[in-house]
C-alpha cells in the first residue's frame, strides 16, 4: 500500500470525471475516488499510464527541508521511432550543455555554502532534488509532477512519503518551460523562483500566482532595445524570434514600442524549435535579401545556434546584431570564426557578479558521483569512464582502421578516462567564471528561498502572519506559508552590494550593454559599453559610451539603416503602395510650392504675392520688372506700337475720304 497525502482537494481530474459521468448520480468509479480522497489514503488500485525517465541530482537523507531545482542540462530530447506497437517509453535526452551544467553546480554550491553558515538557517540542513528539463516542456512537466509527489514514481495530485517538506522549485529554465511548470505549481500554491525566465506574460498573477524570478522582466529589455534603436536613429530593422513564449512576447513588446516611434520592420522571422535545413536556409535568404542592416534577435542560444552556423557558411557580413540576454554572452554562439558575422554585436546582459569559491567547486568534481557528472566528464574529455564500453569502442576503431587490439586487450584501452583528468587545463564555458550572469541569478534564487525559510523558522509565537498570529513550523509547513515569506523577502546577496526584493514577483531591470569586440588574442570579448536601469527616470534610464563601441568589421561609425533616405526641404514624401511607411519616394515641389522641413508630407502653396525660390524651400515676394526703352525688346515693342498706331490713323483717314458727301437739299 502506498500512503500519499492529497495535495488539492478538488483536482482537475475529479472535475473531468464528473463531467464525463454527467450531473446525475455519480458512477461507482467516481464514488471510489472521492472516498479515497476523504481518507487521504490511496490504495494501490490505480495504475499509472506512464513511467518517467529523468536525470537528477538528489540529497534528501537526514535533511530538514528540500529545495527543488530544474535546469536544461541537455539541449533536446531524443527522437522517437514512432513505433506504436510496443509500450511507450519516456524519451531520453541528448546534446549536453556545459553552460547550463554550470548553473546546476551553482545551485549545489549555494546550498552547501548556506548549510555551512551560522547566520542563515543555522539549525536547518537543506537538501535538494534537481531534475534535467532537457529544454523541453514535456520533461519539465515530468520533473514537476515527480518533485511534487516526493518519490521517483509520480502520482499526480498526491504527495507520497514522509520525508522532509518541499520548500520551492528553482527553475525551470526558459520561459516556455517555466510557464508550463508554473501552471501546475500554481494549482498547489507552491512557490517557484526562476533564474532565467524573462517572459513578460509571467507577470500575470492571475495565471501564475506563485511565480517569482531573480532575473528582470522582458518588458524592461524590450524597452531598452527600443531605446537603443532610437538612440542611433535606425528606422529600418529586421527581427528574429524563437518560436516560444520568450521570443514571441519579447519581439512583440519591442515592435509595439518602436513602431509607435516611427520605426519600420523590414522582416520578421521565427526560429523553429525543431529546425530543418529548409527553414534555416529560408531565414538566411531573407537576411541576405533584406536592406535592413540592424537585426534584433530574441532567442535562446540553443535555438539560434543553427542559424548562426548557416550565416557563417554563407559569409553573411555587414549586419549589426542586437542580442537579448539569453545569448549575448553564450559560448555556444561565440564559436571560433563567427567574428566576421557577429563582430560588433550589441546586446543586453543581466547584471554580473563574482562568486568567491565557485570556480574551485566547479573544478573539484568527482566524475563518478552520479550519471550526469559521468556524462559531463566523458563529453568534456572525449573519453569513457566505463572500461567495457572503452574496450568495445577501441575494437570498433581498430576494425575500421584494419588494426589490432593488442593494447586494449593487454592493458588500458584507448579512450578510457582515468578519472584524474584536469578540468582546469581545458578552456570551456563550464569553468569560465568571467561572465557570471544567469549563474549569478541562480545563486540569488537559492538564497532567496533560504532567507524565506530563515524568516519562517524564526517567526515568534503570537506574532506570526497567519490566522491567530500563528507561525509555521519549519519541519511541517505548507507551500503557501513559505510563499508569504518569499514575496516579502529582502536580503543582501553575499559578497556583493546588491539587495534583492520582489515587486509583484519581479526584480528591478538592471542590464549591462555589451559589445562584441576583438581582444589581443584575436578572440571576441564582451566589453561593457553602457548601462540600463529600468527603474530610473526616463532621461536617466540608459547611459551609453558611443566612442567605446566597435561596430561590424571594426568600423568606428554607427551603421546606417533606413529604407529610404530623408526627403530634404524642397520635396515631399511620396508613399509607395503596399510598402511600410518608412519606404517612400522624394517628389520635388512644383513651382509656386515649397517644403521647409525634412520628410515633409506635403508641399505648401505660396500666397498670391509670393513665389517659390529655386530650392523650393522658401516663398519669396514676386519681383515687379519694368521694361526700359533702350532695351531691344523695348525698342521693338515701341516700333510695333508706333507702326500699329500709324496704320490705325491711316485706315481712319482713308475711310473718311471715301465717305460720300450728304446732299443738303434733300427733303427728309
């Protein structure tokens, strides 16, 4: 018999069953479920439809409280063979990510550091359960359900076992992953603290009531990128967004702000989550054919990487890329050779910090500690820790090379890890602590949970925030009780001057403006050329040192990106049918009309007493000209006039002479 505690009295499953059986007398199945729930005990008569396949870290033995974590240690799940004739198996994960593995180790480091402190949870030893989301929503949901259940086998809507209480979930990685997990956790009023989910939609407390984050809301970043575009006068830009909530909401917010200011979008492309060569080739073709020289990209490094490789293959240069925080300092993007394509990139990175002791922790891993660390070790050193596997691989290589396996049979096979390899001797993003940005956000998230637990534990009887001024008990609290303390937590991050507190679940929007420049070794380095503070007054939000920026191809002047050149005074804008308003023709003003401003929409007609000057930018008084008698034209007109007068006189005299005389004796 499995003893489980009901997490939610009325589950979505119960409601679904009720609607299925109708509004009349409940069927027997529904009655059994209801009676089981009322007893808070679930008999093992229910059969789960699937078993999950999760990579995880665990340390829960003899711990007073357990903190959950979720990180995209792998880039995607393994592809399915589509065979429906056998029992379905939960997919595994592929594509080890060294950067996100560092995030995982940072959580472990922070928990170990807290457990050693005398001024923070001195009487409470924290444990942890960390799952790999594989950068996939389905895996994130699997991990969330398993974590809430409290055992390896997930039982939805039930908490099984009698272990330490669960504190909060730190995760789950990207915004789309956190949205999926936040919907589940919100049902149980379970706190979630994210370190990298920036999507503005997550601010909605009606949908995500228990979601908090130690990374700024993307509304700040979208505004910052819009201000950067306006600062340099770029009116013609392209956009690329990942096909997820992070990309869609980020680009949407950016477009709304720049279009209100008169900026036009040359093209908008979407990076598919599962990219095909045809999709990537189409986007590259769009970038090549577009006249926009500025391209704004909201995407994770994992989704963007295939496009960058294809751009590099086509040698697409002379573009300036504006990077979101998810890839601006990513080693996955900053690969050897990308300088011709991405040199001069500008982007916004979340605040960085140094974490004393972290690098030592990263370098002192035990390669045999767990399967994830074993995989990390084998990927890092391109070897295997399994002797039998090494022998098989060596035999296969020998067979392919028509060689022998004498060394492998007699001694240590080629490709076998010793376990004593030195991480410090390799240059890898895992051990690089020069750009601790998301890593620092993970560190802050763990400390936020720890400080909330500390405040919960040190609540004084009779002065608590709950009914009857009661306090929660650290060994048996409810998630919603910890949520109260998390919402109101306020602490100073160790080794820094930063103070963390939540405003409706968000932190202040602080960013470094980062420029990709060549260093003395010919490699791209990240140079901070400005700051952005979303909480400052409008005129003080962005500070930028223009002279410090190096643009694409080492050009010192900012690039120029417009669809049409400005129409100078003396002309007006002529809109091109079917094209954005930033694309127009310059039509000269007609005689008698002027325009005296740049990009005038219409020419102005001069008054009756005035006329347009030669440049058609000013109305001037009409000039009254008199004809001089000595000028050739004057003499000609006088001669013609005199001749005309003489002819008229002659004709008159002639007619008078030819008129018959009147007879005076005629009787009338």
